[in-house]
């Protein structure tokens, strides 16, 4: 097993990575939440991973998909917790992907004004990103994750053995975030493609280690943690635009992030922040994970730019996370003309109609 510690001042919690990591749950609960005499296990119907918290537990099944992440969904969980007598000293166990960890973590954050929770991540996306860091939340009709809380888990278990049953699109979704971490190493260290040569458990551990370091330095996204949004400004725009009637693309989150990484590299190159070799490295890493590097067919640069401006992380200007001489960092007030030119070049170069 690989064990990474997320250090938060006087607080810390472990991320345990490896085949069979979920079997560590009774030991982890006993160590991290010794007061717990009951557990609420939150999961989804299609998740086959079975867990034993080591204390008596009740199982709560939430619907599949982003629609489960709602205020009514969080209320239903909290009412269920109350009916079963879950106390503030007990523990919530989230078993699933990002939807489950987001929703269960948010419910735990508001139940009794804060109840401990442990994430047992069963998707690649959750293991390398969503389950670590304490960002919990639900959606509103007006946008994703607009209601939430920073509520750190007491532990995260990433059982790589359960990933064998993931469908191909779920692998792609996780690999998009994994590709991102190839460019987010320690400050001052140049990015490389070394993550491609690691086995799966070491890839997950490498991503978890980088995220733990970033979160430890900036728990509430006041500065450096924003680099975790690398590739996401275009990704969120493509996802939002794809929901509109008549749009012909269906992108999972990681697939959109992959395209966003290539776009961010091309934009950084146009701004003179990186050279062509660094752009080629982005394309190599994304391509090696068998992820798309092309914009979806039918892209209108002006329309996509408008969606970028709506992103909740845009801070009312065109803000991007971009590579540069000092590594990946936040760059504000990027000119619309440069963004439009980069999008137009990608449409021309990649065909934009596939």
C-alpha cells in the first residue's frame, strides 16, 4: 500500500492507495474517528465495492448522475441520518465516484454542523482528484457545485483493484485529470512524461501526492490551489455548451479537460510563455492516455468564449491557469483576441468537424 499524508497545520489525514485499500476501512475508522459507534454508508446502486466500517452501519443509496447532487439530495441524506440515530460523533462513509464523495461529504459537513466522513473512492477520477482535498458540494439549476463547503475527510481509501470494472468512458474521465498532474509537479520542477511509465497504483499515488501538497499549501483555494483547475476553463465551457440543444458532442469531464490542457498549452505558447517543445509535450501526454486533443465539431469560437466567461472560477475576467517559465500558474486578464485566435487556430489545425 502507498500512504500519502495531507498535512493541514495541526490536522492531517491519510490517503491510502493500492489493490484492496478498502479493506483498511475498519482500521482507518478506528484510528481517525475513534468516537464512532455507528456509520452511514452512502453509495450508488451500480457500485459493487463492499465495505466494512468496523461498526454497525446503515446503507444509503443515492441516484446516479449529476442530478443526485442537489440540495434535496443532501436533505434526504441528512433526514436519513437522523432517522437512524447517527450522532455528531459517528461517521459517514462515501463509497463511489465524485458524485457520491461530493454529495456525502456535503451532507456530512452540514449534519450536526459537521460530522466526520471517510471517502472510499471507486472511480479513477475520484481517486486521483475528486475524493481528496475537502471540496464538497451540490448543484443548482444555475450551475455545478454552486453550494458547498470545505470539509476535509478523515481519510481517503483508493482501492485500485475496483477500477478493473470501469467502462472505457470512465477510464477516460479519470485519465484526463491524471494527464493534468503531469504538469503540476513541485514548484520549479519542469514537467515531463514520467507518469506514463508508472503502473496504475503508482500513477494514482503520484497524483494524490501532488494534490496533497497543493491542498496542504492552500486548503481553501485562496492562491496556489487554483492550479488544480489547469485545463478546466475551456473544459467547463465545453461541458456547459454540450448541454445545449443541438450540440453534437458528448464529453466526459476528463475528455474535456484533456482538450483544455492542449488549448491552455497553445494559448501559453501564443502569449510567449512556453515554447513549441512544451506544447508538443502536452499533446504527447494527452495522446498517450488515448484522450482527445481536438475541439468538438461545430465549435464557434465566439460562443465558446462566452461560455468561458460564465465559468464560476473566472473571477469576472478571462482568467486561465497556464504553463510558463515558473511552471503552471494563474494568469488574469487574458485578452479576448488572443483566446479567440487560439480557438480559431485549433479549429483550423485540427479540422474541428470530427
